[in-house]
């Protein structure tokens, strides 16, 4: 135990550098350490601000860390402390040198306008190909001096090309708006570009003087850091604003849905609405004509999110306008279709409408491209599907619909729903299916309408493994109508 410790102390006690070496290289060492800390800080900021998907912080941190490692490994004091052999240090220096511009170009692609992105993409492809060839050549030990020379010229072309492209765009008035972010980036790029040009011309023997590239890079990193942090916080601010707007949209959409189910003597109704996101494309509503007549609409807009929710909100007004002929489902669907046609292009609406008349003891039903109505009678407890479909709403102005009439008896149960229920999938991508919906109804004839709705949604949630964190894949609406007494 003591012997290795003594050897370590002896090594540390006889360093291969002097105090004068430390003083002469202190500026470079400090710059390298600052760049390492800044790069690590950028990674930490990206991890803590995971709400945004902007990768500028990651590209910035890679650029900063890679440059810092190369800078420190080129410092004799650090090399003597690291214990890394000259051969390995040479390989690392080359790899970082040819890779270094890649994260920088990726960073520029994230923040620059369309005109410059094309040029950056060309430079990025060229630098990536050269890096792959240079590292391969290094593995076989060929073209050692040529690799650095080509890289120097390539860096001159890329940096010079970006600066010339920027000046041309500004002169022609085609560039991005002259924002503070762009001004800071431009200042950093000009300073660093001048330092890089001087350093590369110096390495080619065309210029002389002290190497100021490290200080120019430190200034540039400060500018990049400002841009990256500014974009991260700006994106997060936009996300918070979007979240707030979505919450307002959710509240608005909730306001267009019925606050409660109608109280009709002889009917027990339960309605459940489960959107997959803040706003949804499902919609349901009721038309109460009198104490014994009720119309029920369930609709599903294709797609999800705000566009579908806007179309669903259009249904509210359109459905209210159908009250004059609410006892005729086919006319209700024709009226909805006329109200929706021409209002949108990339979406359509499926819908099912049921009219219940307790005095006449009948049910009338019609649908527009919607999943079938489920019916369960007291006489045998068997559940069957009833389909009376026409074309979906909003696409065909001349579409016509037909309805069917069913006798209404005590003990009858009707279930309206959207396709999010039967199409819910489990971990093996198998759908819950219409057959399981029917089986569930047949297995629970004694449940009240509310109990059946809750238990059925719970069964589908277990099937889809949402309790274990699996996300809901579609909006779900479920309405259960039980006929209790017609006397």
C-alpha cells in the first residue's frame, strides 16, 4: 500500500515543468478550464430545461468542450500532468481538429436563416466527409502532414465563405432581421474568424506573430453561449405561452360540452369524455325537445389537437340549429353536413345521432361514417350492433342519409361512442375491438348506466396498460342510455 503512494508522491514531487512554464502557459490553461466549465454548464442547462427540444445548447457544449480539450492537450504543463503519451495525444489532437467544426456548423443550422442554411449544409457535408477520411487515414498512419494542411485550408474556406455570404446577404437586404441575437453572433464570428484566419495563415507560414486564437475563441464562446441560452429561454417562454393558450382552449372546449346530462323521466343517461390531449376532436351534445323527447349526438373529427377542436366547436352551433327537425335523424345529419361542407379541407367528421321518444316508445337512429350503435335488450341480454351509415360529414355537399326505427322497451340499453374505445391497443398492438365491447355489456347487465360507463373505460385502460404509463392514443367519448320505465 505504501509503495505505490510513495511512487506517486515522488512523481508529483519532481514535475517536468517549472514555475516559469506555468506562468507562461497560465492564460491558455485558464481559457481551457473556462471553456470546459462553460460546456459542462450548457449540458446541465439543457438537461434542466428539457421542455424544449432546441439542440443549440448541445451543439454549443460539444464545440466548447472539444476545443477546450484540444487547447489543454496542446499545453505542455497539462500534458505532463495528464500522463497521456505523445503518440495518443497526437491522435486525439487530430481527431478533435477535424471534428471540431461539425458541432459549430450544426449550431449555425439551428439559428441562421434559410439562405445561409443551404451553404452551412454544404460545408457540414464537406467537413464530415473530410473528418471521416482524415480519421481513417490516421488509423493507417498515412498523409500525416497533409491532413492538417487540408483542414487548415478547409477551415479558411468555411469561415471565409460564411463571412462573405453574410456580408452579401446584408448588402442585398436578404438576411435575417438584425436582432440582438444576430448582432451578438456576428460580433463573435467576426472576432473569432479573424483569429482563426490569422492562426491558420500562421500555421501555413504566411503570417507571423503571437497566437491569439484561444482568446478569440473565448470571446466567440461567450457570444455563442449568450445566443444558445437566449434561444433556450425564449423557446421555453414560447412553450409556456402555448401551454397557457392550450389551457384556455381546453376551458373553451369544455364550455361547449354539456355541463350535465338531461333529466328525462324514464331514461338514465351517463356521458364520459376523455380527450387524449388538452383539446380534442370528439364532441357530444343533447337536444331536449320536451319532457319525453330527446336527441343525442356523438361526433368525432379526424385528427387531434387544436384543428380538430376548432371543428368540433363548429358542431355546437350547427347542432343547435337542427332543433326544428330533431325527431328525424336523417335530416339532422343533412343539416350538419350542409353547415360543415366547405369549412375545411383536410378533415372530416363522423357522427351518430339518436332520437328517443318515450311517448311513442321508439328510437330513431342514423349515422355518418360512425362506429355502430350497441344495443342490449332485457329479453335475452344479447348485445348486437346497429349500423345505419351514410357518408361522413363535411366533404360531400349532396350527401343524403337514412334512419331506422327501433321499438323502445324498459330494460333496453343503448351505447354511443367514438372509435377511440374499440381501437384502443394493448402492448402487442392488438385492438380492444367491437367484440370485447359487446362482451363487456353482456357480462354486466346489472350495472347502472354510470357504473357501466366507468367500468368499461376502466377495462379499456387496463387493456391499454395506461395505468403503467402508456399514453392514450385517441380521444374517447362514451354515452350509455338506459330505458327504465315507460309508464
